[in-house]
C-alpha cells in the first residue's frame, strides 16, 4: 500500500507541476520525508527523478539543434563536479539545519514563481560567471537534493539571456548535477530501488500527462500561483517539524 501511495502522490505532483512547466522534485523531497522516508533517501530519489524527467527534454533539444553545448559546458561540468561535494556535506551538517535550508529554498522558489521579473539587466555572461554559478548551484543541488533550476533560471535571465534559451540551457545542465549527486548518495546511504523505480515511473508518466493537458489552454499563471502557495506551505511544515 505504501508503494501505491507514493506512486499516486508522485503522479499527481508531477502532472500538476508539469502543467506549470516545472519539475516536481522540489516538492517531492519534503513530502516523501513527511511520509516517513529518510531525508537523505528522499533527496536521492528526488535527484534521480529530476535526472530522468529533464533528460528527455535535453535529448529533444540536442536533436532540434536548439542548444549550443560549447556555450554552456562550463556551467554543466562545474555543476556535475561540485554536486557530489554537496551530497557529502549532508553527512556532516546536522539534518535539522539542512531542512531549514531546504525550507528557505522552497520559499525562494515560490517567491521567484510569484514575483520574479524577467528583465534584462546585463548581457555579459562570461566563463568565470558560469563556473561560479555552477559551483554554487552544484553544491546546493547535492546538499538539498534539488535540480537548482530555481537559481540557474533567474541568474541567467538577470544577466540578459533570452527566457526561451534559458529554459533549454536549464534542461541540459540539471541532469549533470542531479545524477552526479545521486551517485554520491548511492555510495553513502541505502536506497530502496523498488521505491526509486516507482517514483521515477510515476514522475515521467505525470510529466507526459501534464504536457498533454497543457494543450487544453489551462490558465498556467493560476497553476503557478497554486504551486507557489504549495511550496510556501511545505516550507512552513518543514520548519515546524524541525522546531517542534
């Protein structure tokens, strides 16, 4: 029954988040933990789900030749290099501190959905900036078990990059950090591979359903507002669980 519960929760989350054009792992990690799954195991599952759901989009973008790989390779490789450090840090940083940090990340993600402005301010994205951004996002991705898109997207947009191009870049670089961090967690904790398989299948299926339903002209702005509220609520619940 537990596996069935996880399957349907993941399916519903993935479908709904896909309607808003987003990945569900950021919400899946705390919810799995609330269901009684070890926090690090929840993060590992979230990382693998993120890898699986963004990999398809990456392959499609490469086939369509909408991605200049050389341009974003410094960002992707740096994220892949530093994500394992974040995963290793989770062994030494107290869990309650990581949970508070995760809650703050949820608040940040929700705030970017609601209030993030897509204004061009600069237009000078250097390799140094890519490496610095990749290092920070990689460590955070490994530590929290998230893709890091909530940071990559606003950072690149703020630097003057086109929104559609940012979406393509993000779908390409995220699997690098999430998969390398997942492999690190795989070496330091025990993972229920059956649970991992169920959550991944449900997330991929939910992504397809969500993308299909998007063609029915649903109000994406309203969906994103609901997602933001959900993330705020998860953040509050996570902080409450730490403080009580």
